[in-house]
C-alpha cells in the first residue's frame, strides 16, 4: 500500500477503504508518513469530503492510536460534554455539578485554553490548590465516591489527533467537517463515557459562523457518535456575544458559582438546563424534557449542585471554602470601569474581540507554553438588546497591569455596536439534534 495512491484516490473523489484509512493514520502517527503527504491528504479531504463510513473509520483509527480510558471501574452511567469553543464558556463548571447531583457519573477530561477561548482546566485551577493532574486511580475513586471528577487530558490519549490537528492549523485545512468530526469524536470516544452531549457554538465568536455550518457539524458529530455505539446529542447555541457576563478564569468561576447559588439566570443557566436535559433523557434518568428540567432546577434550589462542586474541589486538593466565599479566589489589582460614549440599544458585541481583550490582559495563551494570569479579564454589564445611555457602564476591566488595563478600556468599548432601534434578538438555542 502506498500513501501516494491513497492521496490520488481521495483527490479524484473516490471512497477510501477501511484498510487504507487505518494504514494512513497508523503510519502518520508512527512517523512513517511525512507531513507533506498528510498535508496533501487533509487538503484532498477538505475539497472532496468523506462519507459517514469513511469518517467513522478515520475516527476509530484515531481513537485507537493511543491509550483509551476504560471507565468500567466506575459504577453507573457515565456522561461527558464537549463544547466547540467560545468566549466566556464556563458551562462545565455549572452543568457537571448539576447532572452529578441528579445521579449521573461525570468522568470528564478537559483541556486548557489557547488563544481567545478559555479552558475548563485553567478555570478550575483558580481554586487554590486544585490539582487536575491526578492519576486514573484517583480519578475513578473520586467519581465512584462523589459522582464527579474533571482531570487534564493525558499525553497518550489520541496522539494521532494531536499530530493531525497541528498540521491542519498551518495548512488551511481546519474547516473540513470530516476532519473536525474525527478530531472531536476520537477524543470523546477514547474518554470512555456512555453518553456524549455536544455544545456546537454558532456565530461571530465561534468557529462555525453560520447556523447551516453549525447544523452540518452537529449532525456529523451525532451520526458518528451513534455509529460508534454511544448515545449522543448536540445542541446548537449562539456565540454572537460572550456567554454570560464574565470573561477570564477566576471571574468565570465566580459567575458559575453565582448560577449554582440561584443568584443569576439568563443564557448560561438556559444552556446548562438544555444540555443537562439531553444528558438525563439520553441516559434514561428522565422520561421527558420537563421532568429532566425539574430535576436540574431542584439541584440549584436545594444546594446539592453547589455542594457537588465543593466536594470535587476538595477531593482534588483545592480549597473548597472558595466555593462559598469567592473572595478566596484570585483577584486583580486594578478594576477600571468602561463607560459608553454613545446612546442606544446594544446591537452587537464582537465576541472574539472580547476574548482577545481578556487575552491582552494576560487571561489567555498566545502559545501552549504561555503563563496565564487567573485573576484578570472583564465583566460585562450590557448585552445585546439592552439600552445604554451615554456615560453608562458597559463593563469593568480586571487587570494586574495598569497600562494594559487602560488600553483594554478602549478595546472593550470598540467591541460594542449600537442602534437607535431595538432589533429582536435571535434565539439563543438554535437547534437540538
């Protein structure tokens, strides 16, 4: 079998066999197939596409390219959630304790943030002493004991994806749906959960800019998940503005805690209720959506979800007091208000640019090796549809560098767009597949 023949076959729009895909993934992971040949294949896939069978074969070959997490030591139904990435996305911090309090087992592996999108692991490390680098044995023990644990991804999980993703990033082949699907689902399948729920972001702050693109990706993800024998659902959600109000690690943790306390409603809570409903119904813990939502709301009302978060923090070496007293979380030295220079209704907020403001302050990574400042970021006061008077507060910058803080004030102000009329906002939940 020759890689040149396989490239030519896909270039000409033909379907690759299971054996050809396995040969390609195994050879590239081992280093037998060079980057330039795999680059050509990625471009051929981008231009010619893949059938469901090809995408499943590629996903499974990538899944088995390294270690798989065997969750059989954990009793009960295991659930996992994945987001395609967004600004202010602290969903896991709210959702995972809620569904765990309902009786599902949350055994989740998460990553760090890169660029303007944040990572769950970074946010959790805002809790003093919290350790995401725990052993598999401790991971299993925590999930069996308290029903929830979130750890960092292991180096040996899906090495094929790490190599191919890095290549796609520098060869203009990131937008390929089969390549995105195989990248996401190989990691989710290797993580071992029974139920996988996907949050597919759509809008200016997301990778998928249009609803049709997001729907195509959501359908691809759920099809491959089910073909691989997992229960799977996807929710398409709006990312034309940041999720919630806080952007920045410790600030997002504080907002998540506020939601778990029942002090804050809005899009973040609605997203967690929707994703949680999918988890509970797919797992058979609730027969109807209404029943599932009632179960989830009860965990906030009775405090059991907040307690689950505290138990997880304590079990992984963190200071659980910070769950009940958020002043123990990292706090920035400077807090600068951002006032509006215009009057009108907020027509739009450039979500990606808001993420870059937080990154400018030190809240994000330019490279994998960058050190982030957990305390910095920003908190918005106005969202799309809100009326603003000139001189009214748009948000607050949280910074540890005064010069960067002053620059961020103007940068955040530029993220807002105003209109004299209040246009109807598009639905936050754009579809469930």
